[in-house]
C-alpha cells in the first residue's frame, strides 16, 4: 500500500502596526494522496454562517417556480421515447426530467420533493435515496440507448452561493461521452496507482484512514466516510462505496447507506449554521473500471445572506487550489462528536 499523507508547514511573519513585535501566522500545504494537487489550511480564513432572516423570502410557496406542482408537469421537458417509455422518472417524491441547460449530452434534473423549500437538516435518507434511485434508473436507461454516454455523476448545488439557480431542492445528473476534468484526473491517477501497486487507491485509502483514525468518521453499510486530507472546499467530507466501480453496480442497500451518511453530514452542516452546499458522486466509466470506486465529495459554501462574500476566489477557481479554515482532523473530531438527529423519512 503506497498511500502518502504529505504536508509542509510554513510561517508568515509581519510587524504589527506600531512596529513593537512580529505577528506569526501558519499555513499548511497538503498534497492530495491521489492527484498530488495541493491545498492550504490557512489561519484566519472564515466562512459565513446562516442568517435566518435572509431565508424567509425563499421558504414560502412560489407560484412561479417551475419545479413546484402543478407547473412541474406543465413546463418541464420530457425524456425522449428512445430512452424511456415514461416522460419523467418518478421514485418516491423525486421527479426526474431532462435539463433545459445541457451541461452534458444527457443532462437531467431530479427534484427531491414537491416542497419548495428544505433546510439542510431536512434532507432525509429517504428523500436522498429516492433521488439517487431515480437518477440511477435514468443513467441505466440512457446507457442502454447510447453506450457512448459512459461518464456520469450525481451532483447537488443547494442555494445560490453554491451555484444553484433555483432554491427548490434538486439534484443534477451529468451523463456524457466526455468526462469532466475531475473525473479524468481520478481515472488517470487511479489507473496509475493500480499499475504501481496492484490495488485500488480508494480501498487502500479507506484502510489507511481507518488505521490512522485522524479523519475517519464512520462505516455505514458498504460506505466509508472521512474528511479529506487535502480538502478542496470548506468542511469537506468524502465517502467511498466499497467494491463498487460504477453507479450502475450499486444495490438498494448501498444507495440507502450512502443516503444515510449524506443526511448525517447535512445534519451537522445545518447545526453549525451552514445552509448552502455542493455534493458530487463520481462513478467509474459505466462499462466498469477495476481500479475505480464510486466516491462522494461534499463541501459547504458561504451561507445564504442578503449580501455575502463568495468563498471561492482566485486560488480555488483559477489555480484549483483550496484554502480552508481548519484542519480536517479537527473537522472529523467535531463531526464524530456532533449532535444531530438521524432522519428516517
């Protein structure tokens, strides 16, 4: 096993305004154990938390929302018959239909619930599991009709600070013949690791993190949860679905386990005052890829406020280098000891 957790600690020094003494602040540079990319843990970086008054205008019914009934059945597009014999895919409260903004060739939107508003602590395991189930059904149907569409991911942008265009809770399916940069980076680095070590990076990562017990959070069914050694966002949590290379291989129990863990993390986010987040669930190429494991990345974003500072600056968006406020080990300890109630419905 060749997992390396490499970091460097640097010191920044300056004179305080009256010149009487030095001020010292630390920055820790960490190297991602798979990709080799770097991120920084910098003293003084802050992420704004919630202001309840800022959310009031979004929490009531919205007659103009295209995702609310009855408009969802009137204005949202239909799946073409060559892919599905039903115009929209339904699972529990989830309704899935094609995305009018084609971020990918077979992009889709999956509404979590007819309710126009959910607090982050209201994303129950059932709502998440039903949403994932609908998305996997869609991915399966598309892949059967178009084998070139072999790259897929399940994604959530919740509220405007995360890049979401509507507050109504929804997920997005990316499904395309061309992988995104992060997909490609994971595939290529995972393959190199496989060739060098003869094992899956993600399986080895779970073993290493569990043994070190610095960032490991929980096992839930076949899913393993941890904070990221070299985070690419605030309060980053990752999960690995053990033994599964693609989303199409996941069974009902694994979907339920993933949903339970995701709901648990969202409970913690909400309890700490974060109301906006991003999540992406990455799949290997749908024909299968032995080194790869289905894995989740989720991060908090600046809370929804009347006037807010976006937490993504030049480092994140132009250099692809994150700067976060505290160490993943501290985040893991807070998550393990955090007070939250498990959602069941």
